[in-house]
């Protein structure tokens, strides 16, 4: 994915929403406006509350901006599904 597209999505974040960054390997990272994203050519450095990540922009396959309320509801549902699977 183009670095400028990733940066424009990040610049659009407010206190009421957050962004999921989806990676080629299936991983996801939740980023909000309090986090830091830096770009140098094709490399992206993401410093979030979850840690620091460095990756190539070509490894980013999706971006989604979601309302924080929707993110919390999704996390609760995923936790319930995972708890049922453990039984």
C-alpha cells in the first residue's frame, strides 16, 4: 500500500475513532491519534501503546477507520466467541 495513503488515513483520526492496520500475514494493529507513525521511503515505523513496529508499506493490505464504540463491541463479541471455543 502507498505510504501517503497510510499517512492520510492516520491524519484523519480523531479522539472518537481508531484505525485497524491489516498486514499481509493476517496480523492487525489498532492505532489511534495518540500513536506515532513515521515513514521513510517504503518503511513505516509505528509506535503505539502495544509496542513499536517497523514494516514495509507493501506489507500493509488494509486500513479501516472505526468508531471506538464499534471497536469495543467487536472485542467483547470476539472474547465471548473465544471463551465458548475453550469449553
